[in-house]
């Protein structure tokens, strides 16, 4: 039996995009530790992409922007897996059809769509799967290391991640009325993912992060996945309604003397 005790347990992982995604890395840790994964993907094309990587993978298609698809995916999962021991919610989307604008010019339609997909989907999936959850199941979402830093090139996603962080607290409270299901977030610093590659100026921010991080090396997606797996496991049974920051100490080191020197040079 492994330390995480995943043998004989099943976890739903939503948000696979490609081999760089947090969902993919987390699923890999689960299977390496003896657990089974049912993947939730957005489209048939994404399913086909996944099956090339994992032939015979257990996959359901679910575009979480549509409540009917959430319900249908949950029914499909429950039919195949009467008991789920955890859920990974690694879903985020923001539409910038006209590029990044000052925050006060954020279009209502785009903002609400991002809230729906990136935040409310956690509530919708948790509710739809509640009857399948083991009494001690664990739900883990992927947030960000801080929602209090106004990074201009992150658009309006930080306020939406703040809503996500708050939602897991309220989910933990409401689920406590009938179960011991826990809700937590893994909150990483800057990562190299396909989604981040499309953010203007992200590479410069990423390189700056490596200067600020004490070890001089940015966060790796596998490190985020390892933390998510720990929160899914019974080894984290005392952790609930928390956001576990994975930033390798970046937040303590903004005034590193070398960083300051380079900035003022």
C-alpha cells in the first residue's frame, strides 16, 4: 500500500487539455499511485487527443458551460463508478475577443462567461456528483497563488479565482450537513502551460518570477500535481477549506537585493 493509499479508489479529473496541463499531471500521479481516473473533457476532439495518450482511458465529454452536460456526465460517471473518492476541478476560461482592456472596461458578457466556466462549474460538478462521493471524498480545485496582485496581463481572471476560493469554503460548509467531503485548492505561481502561453507578456512575467523565487527556478506543473494528489488523499484528512500556495517562496522574496539592484540599475 502506498503512502497516499489510492489503491482501489476512483477519482474524476476534469480539465485535461494536453500533456502540459495540471489535470494531466495530476491524473498521472493518481494512476502511478494505484488509483483509477475517469477523465472529464470538453469535446470529442479533446477525448480523441486523450485516447491517443491513454488508450482505453475512461472518458466523459462535458462542456461545463452547459448545465445539461454536467448532469449527463455525472449520470454517466455514476453508472460506471457508483463511488468516487475525489474530484479534481482544473477548469478555467476567459475570452478576450478585443485583447486585454483596462479592468474597468471589462465586458459583462465575457466576465460572466468566465465566472460560469471557471468558478460555478466547481459548484455544478460537486452538486451533480454528490450522491457518488464517498463520505470522506476530497475535492480539489486549481486556483492561483494570489488574487490580491493586480497583474495587468492576467485580465479579469484574478477576481474570478477569488470567487473560486470563496466558493470552496461555502461548499465545504454546505456538504458538511450530510458528509465529510473536503474542499481545498492548490494555488500555484506562474506555470508553463498552453493556456499561459497565450497571455501577452507572460514570458517576461515568468522570467521575473524565476528571479524572485529563492531557488531560482519556476514552479513545475508536476509539483502542483503532487500537492493536488496529497489533498485528494486521506493523508490530508485534517485539511479543509484551504488554499495551498505552491510558489517556492516567491511571495517572501520580492525585495531580494539582487532583484532590486537589477530593477533600479
